[in-house]
C-alpha cells in the first residue's frame, strides 16, 4: 500500500475507534473486534493483548495508533517479532511505554522504540519461546478462520512438521531466531511480511473489475470482431427495411410511414428470432467453418437483444397507428369513430376479415406479458414456471401475426419450417423411450449427481449439454445441464446438478428423503460407515461417492454444443471453473484421460508399456491449464476421485517415460497442469495464515499430497491473482491461448477484461 493509502487506513481506524469508544476514550476486547472487524477470537485476543501496552485490559487510541504505526512502517524484522509474540501464546503483553504521543516528525522514533519493547520479553510477559502445544493452538485457530476442516491427527501432524522443521537444536521449543531462520526458507513468506498491516487486520476489499479496453483498440476487437460485424449487419438491415417500407407509403403521411417501416422490421425480427434458438442447427454449425465467422456462442444474447428490439418497435408501431387512427377519426370523411378503428373489424383494416386492429392489440398485450415474465427477477428467483409457460406464447403470437400482417407468412416460411422440424425431431427423440436414473449420489453443498442409462444412439462431445425432464419432479419442465461424463463412457451419462432454484431443490430433497443415510434409525452410523468406505476406495473407483440405487424415469433432449467444443482444436487451453462450473471441464478431462489410455500399449511378454506418438486428428492441444476455484473445502469432493485418477495417470506415464522411449510432447503428464484455489482460506499475505501455509507446504512435501483435498496438487488459499496467472500462461508460449470459463457472470467480466489485455480468446459457457 502507498503512504497515502496507509494514511487513509489509519483515518478509518481512528474513525472506527471514536465511533465505538466510550466517554473514557478506551475500548475493551469486544469493541476491538468490532473496530478492526477481526472475526477469529484467538487472533483478536492476541492482537488486543499486544496492543494493550499497560496491561489495563483496555486500549486507548494512542496505544492503538502507535502499535499500528509500527506494523505499517516497521521493517520485516519488526513485523516478524510481532508475529513471534502472537504465536507465543503464554505471553501476556509487551513491556513498552504506550504514553508517547505521535506528533509530526516522531513516527520513526515511535517505530524504533516500540519495536525494541516488542522484541523484549520477561518472565511476567511470556516464556520467550514457542512450544508444540502453543503452535498447535495457533494452527487450529488458523484452520478455523480459513474454514478448513481437518481431523485432529492431521492437525497434530501439521503442528509437529512445522515445529520439527523450525526447532533446529531439538530443545523442545522454538526461539525467535529459529522462527526467523525457518521463515527465511520461504521467500514468499518473507516477502509478505513487507506488506502493510492494513492488509492483515481488515477484511479484503472486494475485487475490482478489470477496466475494459476501449472499443477501438486491437485488444477489444480481438474478442469482438464477429459480434460487432453481426450487430452492424443487423442495424444496417433494419435501416434498409425501414427506409424501403416507409418510402412506399410516403403519400399517406408520417404516421403511416413510421408504422409501415416498423412493421416491416418486425416481420424480419419476429421470424428470425426463432432461428437463434435452433439448438440442433447451431450445434451442427459449430462443426463448420461458419463457427469462425458467426458469433454462435452469443445466440442467447442476440435472442434477448432481438426481444428488446421487438418490444421497442412494437410500441412505436402501435403509437404510430394510434396517431393515424386519431387523425382519421377527426376527419369528416371518415364514417368510423376512433375506438372502432382501434378495436373492431368494422373498418375492414387488414387482409383477413379486417382483423388487423384487434389482433394488433392482442399481440401487444401478449408481447408485454412475455417481456415482463422474461426478466431476470422472475427467472432467477424461483419462478421459472412463470417464465416457461408465458414464453410459449410465441405459438399464438405467430398465428396472430399471420392474421395481422399480409406478408408475415412469407418471412416465417423458412425459419418457421426449420423451427417446427427441429421441435418435432427433439420431441420424438426425447419421448421415444423413457430412460432410467440408475444411481444418485448426494454430494456436499447440495449437489445431486445423477447417473442416467445412456441411449444407444446418444452421441455427444466433451462439454455438451442436454435438457432433462423428470416427470416425478415436474411433468412439463425441461432444464439444461452440462454433461459431466466423457463421451467414451458408454454405459451412463453423468449430470452434476447444484441446488439453486425450485426445480433443483425439489430434485435434491426428493432423493434425500428416500436416502437411508439422511433419514431413519442409525443415521449417523450409516453416514460414518459410507464415508469411511468412500475414503478407502475413492482412488480406485471413479463413482465411489455416497450413493443410492434407484429406477426413476426421466427424458433427455440433446445433446447440444457449447463453446467448449473448441478446446481440442486449441493449442494452449486455459479451463477455468468456478464451483459447479467445473462440470463441462470434468467431461473434457475425462476424455483426455480416455484418449491417452487408448494410446497406451503393453507388451504381452515383458509387460513393458509405451505410448503411441500419433495424435488424434481433432486434438491439437499442446498445453492445458485447469483452474478450479471453490468457496469451501467440501466442494472439492465433487470431482476429487476424477482429479486423483488424472494425477495418478500423469505420475505413471512420467515414470514410464523415464524408463522407456521418449514420449510425445502432447502426453498428459507434460501438458496438463491443475491449479486449485479455495477462496475462504486466508491468503498468504495475511499474517494470521503464515504459519498454517508453511505447515501445509511442509506436510505436502513430506506426504506428497495436499492435506485439504488429498491431491498431489497443492490447494492455493484465496483468489487467484489473474494478472500473474495470465502472465505465466503468456510466458510459456505453447501456442495461441484460448480461455474457457464456466461460472458466475461477475467473474466472467473480470476474466474477459484480462483476456482482452493479453489478447487471449475468451469463451464463456452459456445455455
């Protein structure tokens, strides 16, 4: 932080202090927690004791400012001494004079004197050393603050491995000098000690959105060429249609010209809007060269845009006709009143029995109803049924449009035929035969893992999705879900469904009620037994989660393609999944695993194994970086067995490559890297997490696996530094980089900004 930011932070602390402090100008421990927003009681108590210079049980503003000044402007060694006293749990308080004032020019003296007092200790203030039990107490608090749950034996191992590494003289205690020497073995930890204390004692600020490049820069156009060109064609076509229709009616006045111009544009929009939802046609187009020209990944955004345009043009079209009817009604030559022109068939307006006016009113009402029920507040707040059923109004709307406009049927002929053909094929394929959900796994964070019997002719590619209907949950509802199993898996289709709405919650609860693990007698005993059996077999069995067998009927519609189909045609692919957003990439990673196992050969006589140097024709990958970001520790259990199997396969192929002939540069051991992040864990630049991260690193090196997930890949705490991540990717120079993301829209905007900065292609998963 800069000096200006430090000054602002101290002002914020002072304001917090004065707001909470009483008339005596002092705060107690509870007030201290509120002032600095430190949530973990252990660290709040330790910081409070160290800031309370006179041991009075309260802190004055002067004591707080002097202590924080040291932490902000002191040297790394000063901060290391403070860290040591935090870990020296039996230390009462530092013996330093807290009655000095911080006038202009005295800051350096205050820092120096304060550091000297913090460095000293006496029998009354602490032992001056850290024993194993003190270290264990600190690490336990670190785990609690990071929302990491580990068995007591694992906590003991963490404390012992760090203690044994630091206790060089085997004296049974760690002195300040030994802790300093141990920290110097971790350069990144010493680097973090230079960070201002404002990063330690306040909650992390919300991540700022990456500034978007300006539209006229090359970085912006790199990801928006096809999108911008299609928008330009769309606008140009509307201008042309409006001008041609309006000019043909210039003799009838301005209101008629505007109405006819908007009507001609609506002829195109109300027919072409259906083309954007032809999922089978779009899936087929993804396999052609048109996928490089057309923004197929943005079909839903274009569909929504055209919906807004239809509403806008319809309102202008209606207002123009109302004005025209009002002018006609005022004319003495007109035999009809205004309401007759607007609401009845008597004037004979239109090509089918004068139905133009009443059908126009009905169309506008239906359109406004559909528009209101399509808003995100309806769709995403548990009212999907309202959106679904009102959206089916397109069928009566098309019928009314045919009766309303004499030329609309000509515009609808081709797209309407394609639309109904696709719907007929989808309905026939999905309802031809009911499928069975043969197995259900109820995973942490309310994720339902379904295993569905795969139909014989169901062919899909990694990352595709399907629509699922379960009549026992909702007879007429179809919901899209990514297929998380690989196409090479012949027997079943995997779906991982996160409970986030009405339908998904009903799905989870229906299986939960029928699961003896959750209900009935001996509930905890059964859960413990299944959990232990899972731990024993999760490496060897891919589907070893706690599960129940069932025979529930369902129907599927698909598969449909997504942007992830381009992954195997990429050179350097970066796969980023946030939470359950891993599902399309789970399919990708499994497919990679299957493809490499297929290339593996074993000699029947000597059992020597080797890999073919050949490569799949549709797989141009040179490097894959897989990044998975989860909020909590439990979420990693969703696919831990898959990732474990991937790591085992990599390790096996690497060893075989050392013994046998050189492997291709494309094999999984060299080109696949896993990166795991846990956002609830304290980041490495937090003083409270330094000891825990050191212990986790040491134990991971000793056991060759991560204590949080059980994988060989070390789980990184906090959020990724995307600038560093993309700098590393760019420096590897493995070919053109394409970033594929599935997760929250907020993170998508941040990643898209970074991709535009580094000129990486960015693809986001959309349904």
